[in-house]
C-alpha cells in the first residue's frame, strides 16, 4: 500500500423477503427501522454489534479513510416494492459514484432480498456496483447465512463472507473480517478465486440452527477446511425457504487465494455432505393443545413454546393466534406471548392503565395466521416500547443496532396469560422485550416465542425445556403448503432425490 490512506466506502441494503407474505414492503418500512445516509451511518452503527459495526471497527484498525454511503434495513416482510428497491439501489450507486475514485467497497447485504421487479436483488446490485467500480476495485460483502445466493453474486463480488452462527451472534466478527480481507487485497497479498455449489435442499428455518444437524456436520467440516492456507472464506448458506426464486435453497461458497479448482472441490464436498444429512432437517412438531399439555408436564420453567410458523424473523406479521388461543383454553396460570396488533394497542391506550376491557387480538393482517381472539383483560402497563438489548450480541443487533423499538406497547393481563401487544412486530431476540414492560421471564411457566431458531441466544439460558408447536402461519415447517413457481427442481423435501 502507498502512504496515502486507502479510501474505502461502506454501506448496505438488507431485507429478508418472504415472497408469500402480504403486503409489499415499502420505503417507509426501511425508514421506520434503519435508514441512514452519509455520516449518520457511522453515528448510528459505530460501536454496535452489527455486521456494519464490525466493518467500521475493522476499517479503523486498518487505518482506512472511511467513506460512509447508505445503510438501509427493514424487518423481514413481504416483497419489496419496485419503487423502494429502485430508490435504495440508485441512491447507493449515486453515493458510490459521488465519492469516486475509491480503493475498495465493503457492503453488508442479506442475500434473500426480493423485489417486485427483481428476484435476485443482491446479484443485480452487485452487478451494477461492479460495472461502476470496474474489475480492479476490491468488493467484499458480508451476508446473512440465510441468503439464497446466485452465481451472479459470486461472480461480481471478490469475497463473500457469511455468518457462521444461527442464532446470529457473530456478524460483528464477520464484518471486521471483511475489513481485514480488504486490507490483504490492497497489500497485494490475496488474489480471490471463488466457487459456488447449490445443493438441491430446501431447509425450513426450524432446521437451520448451526448447533443442530444437518448444519452442524457441515460447519464442522468447513472448520477443518479453513485450516488449508489457500482458503480465504467459506460460506455455509442455509438459504431462506420462503423466498420463491430460482436460487432459493442451500448453497456453499468457497473463496481461495488463487486456487479455483480447490474452491470448487471444497464447495462440492460441503454440498454433498449437506445432502447426506438432509433427513435430519425434518422437525418434530406438536399441535398447539398437545404442545401445551406436553410443556405443562415438564418440571420447572419457563418452558419455551416455539411458534415458528409465525416467525417474525422470517417475515410473518407476528399476530398469529393459535398459541394464544391454546394458552387461554388451557388456563395456564403464568405464561407470556407477544402479539403485534396496532388496533388492539390503540384500544388499550384509549382505555388507560388499570382499565379492564374486551378487545379483539391478532389475526388481522392476512389469512395465514388464524382468526382474531376476543379477550377480556386488565391493562397493566403502557409504555413506548423502546428498550436497550440485554445481550450485546444478538440476532436483532446483527442488523438493527442495540435497541428494541416496538412502538407503543401494552402489557394486558388476561387471566394467567400475560399478553404483550406491540404496534410494531418485533422478533423475540432479547429478554428486554418482556422485562421492559414489567414481565419477569424467569417467573413464567410457559413463554411463546414467534421465532424458528434465533430466540435461542436469549431464551435457552433461562429455559427449563423447549416444545415445538405446529401452528398456522407463513413460516410453517411444512414446505409443501407453499405454491412455489420459480424454485429450482427437483429439491428436497418437495421432491424425491436419490
């Protein structure tokens, strides 16, 4: 490197898109969660455990001249509108063009973003950025391991890095690693050569925990392969099953230092290992009433009831009512469930703290998540729903920073059931979601989490047991329920593969 400090642009556009969900995701949903421009990117994310926070720290360590551009992230939800994608894409491209010449670009992307006008958003974005930069400027990208990655993305980025963990507790480390790889490239110490192998496996999010089979076996082998000095990075991509695209499904991406045949061989080996372990991806689920009876029979508490079909982190509305209905029917003495319902929140705020009222809860966004449940309860707490995360590294902080913002929030006590009503859907990634409104998680017998795997970092340390529920919802583990049109076939478990 010359004595001049390398000028490195940083930015990102992040969305995990559930293409079967309703309605479309507009620019307002990015603005409501995370939409920062220029120096505001640094102000919002520096010092956080997010992937971009790791990039910022890594750039400081490498003594880069940092050029912040645009960072936009929205909660998982339905298809991104064409207008929203084009606006964000064009703004990022314009920001990069305005600060040229650059020595490199670091990006935080998701990998499973789909827009009305583009099913491979990351591939399209990287192709446009590469065209802008030219072939020589290093482009290093951090991805969520739930990305559905196309060969186009691999071709246009120099290095792709993905989280190693689910729940996602290592985005900061991967972001810092991206900056370190950028430094190696600028010194001329690295000539990246990458390969991808797309496995014919469609994993429901419930089967993508990295501590569980099938991914545990793949990550174990990937860790061994990283000891090869030719290996720069290995991405074990579980994919996101609810994005209907030709690239949806698991894939393995291996980047080596000027060893393309090695990269392809290792990628193929990891894909074959996942295929060999694929039967482990079929989860055991219980109908709601049976799940609660099973949970009540277990000693101690809290017992975590996993409502994964209403997995907010997978793009559902967070207003599914199957679990709530079962809790009320069982008359559980001390239990908790969080439901996103702006209309019910408004009714409770109008009634005031201490008021008793009858209100219809949940089941209002779409046809997938059950009918509304009419309840009679007492308003215990009203608050603004903004809380600092208890866990420094958690799934939520990976993308949005270290604060939870649920909008106006209500603790409604319905018999023995503690119903937390929020204006904005918020995944159960941190215990502050309950503790912030006054509910003590450790004192509950049952806690419903609307998540597939990501809840584990916060809830498993206090859990006395876990029971998986077979509820209605857009993130059902039964993938046969979804009307795929663009998926590559044949693919397990939808098809028989020898």
